[in-house]
C-alpha cells in the first residue's frame, strides 16, 4: 500500500488493514510490494471490481460490500480448481470514515481468514466518484492443472452448484420490484444472496479432479454457459425444469412474479457451472457431498457450435430475451 | 475479463484488449482467470491505481494515461529487483468510446511489449464517476531475493535514479502555476515527465545485486525516504545540493519559481531511492552505467530512529513544510 500514502492514508492503512496483514508475504503492508513464495504450484490470477451503484447499492452495509468484493474473486478461484493464496485490493474512497471503514475491514478480515485467502497488499486512493473496490486474488494449482473453460466434450454432464436466480431476485426485492407477498425471512434470504455470495471454494479440488471445463456464474447462467460452450467449441441442452431453485425463488416463479427465463439470465449468482464426463459423474457427486456443496445436473454437452438450447418440460426450446448483463 | 461481460463488453475486450493478450497465460482473455506458470522464482506483487482528476488530468491524452497506469506499477517492480512477468487491469469507464479506447489500448500494448510485461487479464466495469485504472503487476525474483525497504545500515550510501521534481513541476506547468519564462521544449519536457514516468526496470538486477534496501519514489523523495528509514530503523542525512535536477527544473529553481524544498516533496517522480553498502558502491555505479540509468549519491544512512535530515550546502538542516502527498 505504497502509493499516495502519507499521514492520513498511512494512519488509515495502519489502523484498519495492517491488523489483517498476517501473512508473511504482506510484510505488514509497509513495503512497496507483496511476495508470493515459490511453492512449485502454478498461480491462478483473477481480478474483479465492484462499483457502488453498479454491483452494490449505495446503502448496502459496509460488511456485506467487503464480503462481496472478496467473494466474487474467490468464486473465480473455485471454478478454476485453485486453492486461495491471497489477494491485493484497491480501495477508491470519497472519504475515510471510521463508521464505514471499521466494519468493512473487520468483515474483510473475517472472510480472508474463513477462506484462507490473506490480504497481501493494496492501494488506497481518493475519488470524487462512486466507491469502488478492485480485488486481484491468487490461487494455487499443481502445474498445468487449472480448470479452463475449454475442455467440455459432447456427452459430458452439465452441473451447477447451489441455486440459481436468488441474487437477481434479491436485487429486485431491494429495488421494490419483486417480493410482494413474500414473508420477511424469504425477502431477507434473497437480499442476502445478492449482497453476500457463497463462493464454492469447498468444491475446488473436486472440480479440478473431475470437471472437463468450468467457470463461475456471475452474469447469468444462460450467458455464461454460452461463453463456456463457445470456448470449448461445443453446444449444450439444458432442461430448465432441472435448474435448481431455492424455495423462495420457486415461490416467486409459482406466483408469476418471476420466470425461469429471467432467472437463468439474472446474474450475481456466483455459483459454478461445470461439465463432467459421464464416467466421472458419480465420483464428482460423491466428492460434492463430502464437500457439503449442493450440485445439480441440468443438461448435457452436445456437438457444436450452436448456442446452448434451453428446453421446457416438453423438450421444446425456449427463446431467452437476453442472456446476461452487460456494462456497455 | 469475465465479469459483466456480455455483448458490448465482450466486443470491447475482443476489439481492444485481446490483441494485446499474446502471453499463453492470458488464454486470449476468454477464461475467468490467468495463469502464472511455476518457474521456481518468487512472485512479487504490486498494485497501484490511478484516478482521473487525482493522478492524471481529465484532458491528459489516453495514450499517456495508459502508460502511466502501467509504469507506476513497473516502477515498484524495478525497486524490488523484480523482472516483470505480466499484469492484470481493472478499467472503470463512464462509456466505451473508440476515440479514447483505441489509443489507450495501443499505448498499453506498446509499453507491455517494451517492458516485457504482458497483459494477462482484467475486468472492465462501468462507472458514473471518474475514470479509474487499477493495475496489479507481477515480477519474478529468485527465491528470497526481493529487495525490501528494510535492510539499510548506517554508513550505506543513498542513491536516487534519474532526476527528481520534474513531474511535480510538470503538473504545475499544466495547471498554469509554473513555467512562465520557460521555452516550449522545456515546458513539454516537464509535462511529459508528469504524464509518462520512466520506470527504472533496466536497473532492477543491479538493485537486487547491490542494494541493501530500495523503494520507488512516488509521493515525494522526502516522505518516501522517511518511510524507508522507518522500515529499516535507521536515519539518513541528505545533501540537498546533491539531489539530481534536470536542467529544466534547475532553471526554475534558479529563477525562484520553485525551491529544492518543494522539489523533494513533490511526488510523481517514479524514480528509485536505494541504499548501497560502501563496498558495493563502485560495482553498483558500474552496473548502472551498463544499464544506462543515471544514478546519483545524495547522502548517507545514519543510526536511527530520527527522521532523515535534509542539509543545505553549509551542512545545516532544512525544515520541510510537508514531506509528501496524501489522499486523506
């Protein structure tokens, strides 16, 4: 955390972030750089930023913002089969308020410890604009073993972790666009799914051992799967009825407040979609059970290069109005 | 570059950034993550962000913004004795304009090639606020050989690369606060020193071989040296008359438009300050000559823990009004 770091900034870093920098490679945040020791592993590098008003709401609590900033990156590491090794963050702040920074740093430290992903360094800058947190996270894999988006083969099973659509519905609840008639715990559940993703790092080794391709679902299952298909040069058939929904999301679909089509293009899921060869499927499911991560088969890889098809219960293709979220 | 990456953003990345992603670890920017192969080296990690209106001016040319964003990070790698290995960037944009993105990406690619620091990945997000570029850069050093801020010993020589103060003067010229009476080439020289730092990566191996401590000078020589002293638990005596100035900066000091005191606390130099044991000094100078990097001795390390002293030509301490720039 070296840049623009004189008195005020030094104090801020010393007070809120130095206590988190327990990894020897962080050098207590008093050097220009951090160190990732040579261990013989390859290093997987991912970077994701979240922006106030775009990826989180201005009145989201600081602790959930911290967790989301780190977890969207942890989710990428999980999908790549990597074990977290640490992260650096850039924090662009309008001001440095104790009441915001203290719970932000505390939650960041808690998640760093819980996921074994220590803070290694960062940069704190002032901005007249929206709050932004950019994190670059590192994970280790044995040489050559990073799970790519390529590698899916016709006949492979397609699986997703957890449940799909909760976060996008939670955002709609927060915006007052959905959730009428839902009880308070259900509304809170969906909002929490939006604010605090549950990255599937517990499944990383199982993905590395069994998946032929994987990625995290962040912009909508439909669009992300289309990217995986394109990268692997294959297509896919997804049974919409098999897409795993929480009971809260199911209730909104049943009431007609949402649709399965909008759920699979919603975004912010931070689940993993992966393809698993048939002969690895049972082992993968067994490993997922051991890891205590819900995994659901939702379809099959087909020969490409057509875009993936989404089928209704009668096996008829459903046309999706949009596949995912775009910034531009 | 996986997050929020649907049509518009996909196109943007494919068009402007994929051509730069020539390193195999970048996977053509079509995966969730990049890969830094295991080579037996330690990885040095540094992250620095630049914000419109804070680190660069809104009407700075896009090509110089790109170069500055990368070079402020390269400068950290140089100071740590590391050889560049690649970088990831987060680009927060209000919009995606061809006329801005094309020269930005072209210059970024040119610098990436010139410094041997390939783009490995990144994230592109929309923001309603100021443009921001956050880069995390990686460098390799043999195990255990990163040059720290600690390690300076009493009696060590203190050296800086290049010339000090040009960038801060260039910013003042851009703001119309200095430069009256300077000819156009001199004004342009100073402005260019502000907009496009010259990181001293050519000196990285010499620093690693000979320096006992080093850091890059980004917030002002005085303040940064104070940090190095604090980290090493030592003090220092700097002869202000020995601080290397360009002829353009010298002219402004001679005219009374600037002072050596403001020059050593100006910031944005992106030079390296390092300490070198006396018995390594001649070898260090020889290595610097071979690397074609100007190096100047400006003082000596003393026993600590007092703050470094800045001495005038009579050897009397000069009091500096401020040591460096702070965001908060």
